[in-house]
């Protein structure tokens, strides 16, 4: 049961990292820095993807 709760907690935290990184890229850089400091590889991926998606969305909306 504890393993299942850890998985759910990890999933929710990674989803929040992605959402905050997408909505506020500056906060995403802080989350990414924290993930690098604490050696959290999955959170690094989610935060990086959120930041990249935010910047790509800005670029595409400026071009259209």
C-alpha cells in the first residue's frame, strides 16, 4: 500500500511541476533547479517539458 501511495504522490508532484513550469516558466526554472539539486530525474523531465512547451507556445502565437 505504501508503494502505491508513493507512486500517486510522485505522479501528482510531477504533474504540478509540469503545470507550474508551463504556466510560469520562471517558477519552472526554480523547480528545475530544485530537481537538479535533489537528483529527481523524473521531475527534471516534467519541468523541462513544461518550460519548453511554454516557450514554443509563445513563439508560435507570435508568428501567427
